């Protein structure tokens, strides 16, 4: 589906200033770890993973692999290894410290977000339609050429919606195409195809009454044109009726859950039949249910990662926002959030095509942090840890058309997230990161931390 090459992306985490990229690993044996492949299969204890030139060539029990000459052996005894995380719904470039403004949308801010994602174990991100100019395309090209690191960036280019119905925050004004006719939608998709985007994004709902809905005929035209050009297309939705119509029109993904009611059995069955991927995106609405600081603000491993990558005054603002919320507003938000949780539970029970999407990059919804929190919330909502790991790895890669990653298997890239605990026992162990390897080469997370905190102080 993607127009991007399958080249090796981002082996080191670079900030705007140069941080040396390690050479591609030649032949490496990772031995002794528990392996969670990312496809829902049982974990393999005391494993051995052989990677040659960044690609996995053998996975077996430790001691069962005949080692080639010149192999580098890395002892991971007592660790758990899973694929690096893949995020399908992000919006980089808008937050810099305490400011969240359109003027922040520039190279340095976007790169900081990609580096932050990588520090949290996220190897690949899909920007979902809040984009303008050429800067994101330039970054994507530099990554493809091996000149820039951070999480690999994939692009939907400019999204489209009815007039005034694009992305919600006023900061994003004029980022989206405004569409009023079917041929206009087709022309917009053709323009995106010419720019070699990786997907297409549409906004469909009325944005709480501020705008007209995107007519289903226009959505169908955009879907048809995207599919003619080999691209998947995602829809921002709110209403159940819109989701049904889009599912019947064979949209490829819902960029959010239905939010006016719990998803019906019939709609879930239709998403499964038509292989529609669903991004829960429950982390952002969950923030609105608190009147005291949320438990995750003080969970040691998540809080530690946040302190490593975000300025203290920004963290304090998040804490104060919870305390300042009126109880009546929190109660109303809690009822809305319960609808989302019930849908997640139903989707998991039905075996629907759920993928990790967090609406990352909204104000104080930080890159990497949002994904790690979303993973925990999906389990709290009713999915199993194994289901959530699949959603965050192999199925996310499948949706993005990435055939070389998202799964620990022969022929895939050796993108290894090495953990100090087993996430099948406690999903929060995905944030107990010991090391991260991309294509068999270790990411310098210490250099990442240094560059991110330097940016936070400026």
C-alpha cells in the first residue's frame, strides 16, 4: 500500500543536531530472552534470535542455533523481547514546551516528537492528515536515505472534510482541504498521490455542530479514488450512523471509535467482514475524567519516561489540569469514556481488527507517552495483553502496509523492544524499557534523552 521504500529507517535517534548513527548490525545473536512474537502466539522462553544484516534469520531455543563465524552475542537472559511499537495515528509538530501553536509546526519540533516516540519504544508513526507544506515530506525523504533518525514517519498528507469540519483545534485552521463536491475529493486524492503519501484521511462528522457533515457520496468518491491508487483511507468519525455508512462503503479504518453510542454488534460484524481497522484513541478522552491527578502520572516507569523527555513545568501543568476540573464536567466525561471502553471490550471479544492509535500530539498528549498509556487503557477496557500487543505491532504494521516489521519472525527486521518485565503478566511492563534495537543495531537512548531535555530547556 505504501509508496515508501522498505529501506532501513532511523537506526539512531537524531535530534536537529547531529547524533551519530550506528552502522547496520552485521551478524548478531540475541540470547536468553523470552520472545513475544507479536502475532498472538505463545511466548518462547529462553530463546535465541539470529539477525544477519538487520534481518531475523533464525528463532529457536537458546543453544539450538549453529552460530556463523564472527557473530556478536548479546545476553538478554531474564528479559522479555517484543517487536517495537507502531503507532497509526499521530500529529507531530505542534507542542514545544508550554506552547501549542501553529508556529511550532517546523522541522525541529517534528523531529523532537519523532525522537520522543523512539525513546518510548515506538519505531514507526503515521501522521494522520494535519500537515502542511513540504517539511514532513523532507523529513521522510531524509529518513529513507538514512540521513535522519527518530521514529519512521509515514504521511497521509493534507486530510479533507466539509468546510470548517477538518481537525478540531483552532491551531489547525486551514490545514485541511475543504470539499463540497465528489470530483473535488477525487482531485485532492490525486494531488496526494502525486506527493506519494502513504494513506488518505477524511473528516466526516459535524464537529459538534460547528460544520456540515461530509456527505457519504463525497466520502465514497474519496474512498474509490484512494483505492484506485493503492492507498488506504482513514475516517475521523463520531456518529454511529456515519460509521455504518462508511463501513458499507469499505473505508479502511476508523480513526476514532463511535462516540455517540456503544458500537452495535452489527457494526462490529461489518468491520470484521470488510476488514476495517479500528483505532480506539481512548487515551485523550480518558484525560478528562479526573479531578485529582491520574494514577498514571505517578506510575514509576511511565512517570520516569515522561521526566526523561518533557520539561517539569509541562508535567506540572498536566497535574494541575486534573485538579482544576469541575466534578460535574469530569462526571460527564466519565460517562462518555464509558461508552468508548464498552466498545473496546466488544471489539476485543469479537476479534475485530483493532490497531494502536492514540491521537498523539494533541496538547500535553506526548509522543510515545500517549502510546504507552493507550496500551494500558486498552487492557483496562477489556482487551487481553496479547491482543493489545498484536494491535500495537503486527496488525498496525499490516494496516500500514509494512511487510518488513511488526513481527518477530524469520525474514522480518530485527526491531526488538527489550523489556525488564513480561507484558503478558502486566501490560505496563511495555514501558520498562531496557534496550531498543532497530535492524539489529542498538538505539542510543541516552543520546536521545540528552537531546530531548536540551530541547525542553530551550
